C-alpha cells in the first residue's frame, strides 16, 4: 500500500488514476497553449523567443502533449489494465525527459524560473509515477 500524508491508505491503482487525471489536465492545457499561442507560451516558460521553424515545432509538440493528455484522461479510470499501465509508462518517460530537458535549460536562460518550476513539477510527477508503477503492491489475503 501507498500511505497518504494524512495517514489514510491509498491503493496504487487509485494513486495512479489520480496521477493520470492530473497529467490529463496539465498536458492537455499546455498542449492547447502550444497549439494556439506557441510563441507566448515559450516566451513565458523559457524567456526566449521562437524563431524560424520554432513555432511549427512547438505546435507539433503541442499536438503530442494534447494527445498524451487525452490518453491519460481515458486511462485514468482503468489505470491497472495493460492499456492504462502503458499510458502511465509513456507518461513516466515524458516526465523524465521533460524534467531533464527543462532542468538543463534553466541556468543559461535569464529569468527562467518558470522553466525550473516546470522541471520540478515534471520531476515530482516522475517520482510519483515510479512509486505507483514500481513501488510496493497491495497484498490481498485469501479469505
């Protein structure tokens, strides 16, 4: 079992469902932001303008994040199924990459505190996913 901070017990399936729900909302919102206003969102996050093909690449990434958000949304109710676990593992891979890339982008960019905050958020999501996917499992006693 995974123990909640308040002391209540939460199954790994419930925890994974909640993480997938949060991922669905966050990634779909960022994906839509990148599709609709890529330059503004990147300027806010990285404090650097998008040039040349940057807006096109950002929109493609936005489409990918929107798709990941949709997948997380539909997997949230059945997170322990093979499909739900596949979505969770894909979300874990994305969060590991996002945390690493944003962490590396932070120091050289002036005023990039938003990038550092996003890196920390992705890192926390990755840790939570690791705990839910690979941590101790609930033991069911035969009665």
